[in-house]
C-alpha cells in the first residue's frame, strides 16, 4: 500500500517488561498492520537477544510468530539492532523475514529520506560505553559468548542490563545529558545534509518531535517502558507522535502524561 503510513517504535525491551506490556504491544501491532505500509522497530525490541547456532532465547515466541505473520501478509518489518539486541542474524532475517540493520542507515520511508539509528554511541561523550560497545561487538567476544550455556549468557545479560530497575520509575525532571546529546547530533545531521527529511532515533526513552528546519524533523519514538509511544509517518502529512493506551492510540502531550515529549 503505497499511500499507507509507516509505523515507527523502539525500546520495547521484551523480556524485562511485564506481560501486560508485551500483550499491549501485540495489540498495537495487530491494530496497525491493516493500515501499515511498513514497520520500523528502531532498536531494543528485546531486552536481550543473541543468536546461537541452534538455540532461540526463551520468552519471545508470541512476538516472533506475530512478526512473521505480519511479514507473510506483505508488510515489511525493519528491525534495527540496539544496545540490547544488536547480536541478531540469520534467524531473524531468514526464518522470521525481518530486515535486520546492525548499523545506522539511510532509507526512504513514506516518501521521506530518513536517517535511522537506535542512538547508542552517537555524538559526543559517553566514552566508557563507547569503549565497552567496541569490545562487546568484536568478533572474538561474540565467538566466546556463543560457547557459554544460554542460561548463563542470559543471566549475565540480565545483570548488566538492569532494565527492570529502570521500569520502576518514569523519567522525570530535567532531560539527561544523553537525551540532549542525541538531539544535538540529530540537528547536526539535518543541517549538514539538505537531502535528509527526518532523523529517527530511540535509546533515550523520551518521545520527541523537534522541527529543525521547515518540514524537517528530529523524531525520537520514545519507549514502551513508560510511554508506550510510537510514530506515524503518513505519506502526505507530517510525522505524528502517538501513544497507546492498550487498545487505542493517543496524541502525545503533557495532558496525556508524557512529560518528556517535545511536540
């Protein structure tokens, strides 16, 4: 459907969120699929994902089956590897049918030229994480991790992730330095490349829609830990930032309880 919108979301963190959140996310997918031309899941769909040779991490069966159904219905699904699920591979692409992107990429969505990245490691600062990221994504590290028993590997990942702790309280007050840096980085990309229409990020867990130049936006799709947020990219209208109340979409704004949203 060339005239149908693209739906964008990120930071669902399945495996670390309550079952009610996972079921709500599934209802959102089923609601959006009949009207979608494509889905873009911009990182951290899973709180932990690692592809072993013949073992699939437990806890994602219903999600993977639903995504496969969506792909089989003719709606493409793009998944960006985030800092929690970068270690995807042929299972996601060959068996589920996803378009899996391990690095930032530029593509056309809903007639707009978009720079898409999860957001981890971008911009200035965060040097400790950037050094760790280089180690974790090295071929030798991946080879060694593969030889751990999957239960041990999952336990290590949960200990490092600490996502369950972050779900206990919503982000409030001043924006974090990382959140501000991602916006600065996105602004620079848009101002340096006149052909870009949108910069789409996640990672900060705060929804944002910022007009950097006329008709050209930085958009952060937020998360499903606190905001249950997503972006609608209609082909003939401006990008829309939305929330999901469990059964229907909501307009994101301070009145709807999204203190981190910029609209």
